């Protein structure tokens, strides 16, 4: 799949890294749809609390994890996703949702068309120097931009151990509550001198969780970008360490368990 992760999010990386990421998420679209968690409904409600109306754009929608939560809450949802494999999964699972090809830097919607733009585990990939003005363009006056991140609760001892064993490529700074706020606090800001189109950020986090087995948790971690772009040997070694750790812990060694999680939200208002 051409351009892979770079095209999926519009993230401007150097040529070697862009090629390295070429088939990352798209190649794992089915596994992504099966194993990635949804988002805490309380978090999505908070993200939308100040929106001036019900029409919501799920930007970088992937296979529709956030889209499905928005639908369940009664929002009028439009999903935009550039990766064809991801978009196919989204349309298969949510056929009633209007789902369009596009990116954060080129949104296929008219001016002032939506009341909120939400991005689930995606905003950190956007090139906000380009995406910021584009998102502001499609937002109604006083519209809301919100990023949501599902994080593993490493305040729980065995989860902290899992993060150490996994390494930062598999469970990185945005993936745990000890650092997600600092890592995402300026995700809405351009990295260049372009003026921001949004007001001061607010952040909040909400309890969440997911029923997992050791095998399904390994499969979930295997869909993370840092793991997808590893060499086959490195990927096998990383996932092998994780399997061994989970087999050694009484919390995770037998059958299903609850993976302690939070959904963190960054919310800003269009100026």
C-alpha cells in the first residue's frame, strides 16, 4: 500500500521512515478492527459537551472504533480515513455511516460543515501546520476539536511491568497515564510558526477497560505502529517477551482478565 502510515495521517517524515511505515496500519486492518479497544463513552461525551451541534467528523477514523462509540451516543457522524484497507473495514462494520477517503490535511467537506472534529489515537500524526487550518475550515463557529487516546493504566503494578518488558516501541509515552498529558498537551498546535486556530486546551481522563486474554492482548500490542514497522526478528522477540511476562503473572496467566485502561481527552475550541 503506497505511503502507508504517512498518507494515513499526513505526518511528514523523512523518506526512509516513510518507506519503513509503508504498509503498517493498512496491512493490519483486520487485526486492528478485531483487537483495538473502543473509547469510554464518558470521555466522548465530555469531548462533545461544548459542541454547538450534533454533527461530528471522526478524522483519521481507522476501522471505526471511535465512530461506533459516536453512533451509540446518537451523534450525526461522518468518518474520514485515507487508508483504503482501514476504510473498507469501517464500511463493512458500520455500513450506515457516511465514510469518505481523505486526510487531516485535505478534508473532503464544505466550510463550517461540522460542529466537532474528533480524532481517536490519531491527532499526534497530523501535520497541524496544514491540518489545523483545514480542521478550522470545516468546523462551525465555536466548534470543538478533540483528540482521544486510550492508555494502559501503569499505576497498576502488573501493567507497569508489562510496559517495561514491552519497550517504548510497543507501549510508548502516549500509552500510559503517567505521561500522556505532557505528550499530547500541544497536539493541536502547529510545529512551525503558523498561527494556531484554537483556544486553550483542556485535558481529562476517564476510566475504561477491556476484557482480554494473554493471546488477545499480544495481538492488540502487535497492531501498534512501533511493532508493525519492526523487522520480523525484532517483532518476534518483542511479542515473545510479552507472552512470557503475561504467562508469569497470576493476573494474566489463565483465561480472561480486565486490562485496566483510561481514555484521555484533549479538547480545544475553534477561535
